[in-house]
C-alpha cells in the first residue's frame, strides 16, 4: 500500500505494508466497546436469540465475530447495513393504513 503524507512544502510518498493482524489489533478495543454497549442495551437476565448489525461498523468482520462470541447467537448483517434503517422506515411507511394520519404533514409541504 502506498501512503501519501502531506508536509509543509511537499507530498512525501512512503511504501507502507499493513497486515490484517495490525488492523485487527487496532480494531479490537473498538469492537469490545460496541459489544459492551450491546450488553448494556439488553434487559437484565435476557439474552438475544439473534443480533442484527447495521450502519458501517459491521463491514469489518471482527465485530460480527466478537458479538457472536459474547452472545452465542447468530449475527445478521444485511446486504446494505448502512441503509437498513431507511429501508425499514420505507417499509413501515408503505404498510401504514393512512400515512398522513400516522405523521401529520403541514399543508405548506403538500
């Protein structure tokens, strides 16, 4: 991998080799913090039967592995985890019997 590092007067180029183990070592503390946050979200004494990871974090496989190891359940990562909330909101809106009744829309917007 080539890395360009800006300097005060020029761009210096360096050849840097990054191994997956290096990336994992950097990511482990962050994955552990996310797992702790998930633990805090669970009801006392309850264990999930599955966990769905959304957003950009599940793109890194270490997180799914850490969550599965902690909770001992399947970890689901949607095909496009960044858009899972938007897709869910669209499905909810489509299923609403009267969307205008569910969320008041000002006349000035219509």
